[in-house]
């Protein structure tokens, strides 16, 4: 997806799949007819938090659009959600690090003709190790997924979510967003970006009815550590996947949803303390906890 350097034409508003004629983006979210359920688009829905987000939205009567690379686990989840909750569950196998992933997901959503009321940008991964030795291709992938995809999907779906009047945007950050992460430098930086981006969107959309939330989980037993190739990410209070997703829904259920929420009381205290302490001290502590 190319961004216009001149700013004269906003391709994000006009970008359409090659197979469809140009239409305004808002058509991705046509007004709900009484027969249509609201739908939630959830990325990273083949494992971990994404599965739990999908279960919660389905239990609340949402159709779901499940997005990740692996089709099979998503198909199993889709079958489960349809059987248990009677909702429509759509599976979109997609590598979100691909440059055209946003356009392709939007095309799928348009083709499915679902009434998107929620987007959960949850797909993400981390990498452990000294920055000087980090693999460049992996760095690029990590930024493409954790930063670029989150940014462009937020942007692509935001007009429709705003038009819905009661939309939800959740971007999954991390407690790593609250201080730099020695030996997880890129990951922590991507999550600081997610938190910053999301909180800015929260402010820009205040009073519109849209709920915007950056969720900051602490270490949680998912496939994350295997994908990261290290248990060194396990710093802080461990919560279960359902407990973390509970934190998100409790925040979303509040009349005045906060811009971000840290899962776990001890993690919250650590996040606040990291911002108050002198930077050298915060870095020294972080370095001791995550160091090789
Ligand atoms: N678990 C933790 O301790 C923890 C703590 C703080 C924040 N988080 C954040 O929570 C989010 C979810 O992670 P998790 O813990 O649930 O980890 P997980 O179990 O490893 O799940 C990651 C999900 O992202 C998907 N994904 C990975 N690469 C992708 C790609 N290129 N394109 C599309 N989807 C992709 C994976 O599916 P496929 O492999 O099928 O593509 C999977 O569904 C991430 O953003 C992570 O940074 C996790």
C-alpha cells in the first residue's frame, strides 16, 4: 500500500483490490441491516490472545473475521464459534507482513459483506538477542507486523468504525511499551509505537462513540515465547490469557474507556515506576531482568 508523498490524493481512501471497481472505503462498512450482526476483525486469531478475543466477541453476538497465516487452527475455531454461538465466523489466511496485506484484508471484508464494528490488531511477535547481532530480515518482518500492519489496518478501518458510531479498536501493545527493552530492543520499540499511536487515535476520536484501547499484557503463556525463541520475555506478573482479555473487555465496557490499560496490578505499578525513575536506573533494571 503506497502512501501519497504529495498528500493530494489519499490512496488509503481510494485503495481497492484490483478485482473491484473504485469505491469509497466507507463501503467496507455499509449501514447495518436488522438481519446483520456486528462483526469483529481479529488478527493473530490462530493462537493465544487472538483466539480468546474471537471467543469473547462471538459470545457477545458478533460475527468474526479471523486473520493469521495458519488456516487450520482458525477453521477449527470458526467451527467452534459457529456451533457454540450461532455466529458467522470467516477465516482469512493472510501474512500481514506483506506490503499489500491491508488492501487484501479490506478486499476480503468487502467481499464477505460483514458489518465491521470492531478491529483487534493483535498479531505480533518478538525477537530476543543483542541488537548488534540481530537478523536484518527478521527486524524488517517484526516492524512490518507490529508497526506497519497495525498502523495501516487502524487507518483503513477507522472511517468505517467511526461511521458505525459504536465501533471498537483494540491494538495489542505490551508492558514492554513502558520502558526500553535491552535484548528485546526492536520488540519494545514496536510496542512503544503501538501504545503511542493508539493513545493518539484515542484522543483524536474522543466524543465520536468509538472506543479505542491499547492493551498492554504482561508475560502470558501463549505461543509467543516459542516464536520469539526465548523465555527471557517472561518478566513481570504472569496472567492467564482469559485474565488478560478480561482486562481489555472491562476497559471497553467502561463508559469512559481509557486510552490504554496494563494487565495485572503489579505490572501496572512497574509500568508507572519505569516512567518515574531516572532513565539510567530504569535501563539498568531492565537490562538486569532481560540481559543475556
Ligand atoms: N504472550 C505474551 O507474553 C505477550 C505479552 C505482551 C504482549 N503480547 C502481544 O500479544 C499479541 C498476541 O501474541 P500472543 O501472545 O497471543 O502470541 P502467539 O500465541 O504467538 O500468537 C501470535 C498470533 O499472531 C499471528 N501472526 C504471527 N505472524 C503473523 C503474520 N506475519 N501475519 C499474520 N498473523 C501473524 C500468529 O498466527 P500465524 O502463526 O498462524 O500467522 C498468531 O495467531 C502480540 O502482539 C504480542 O506482541 C504477548
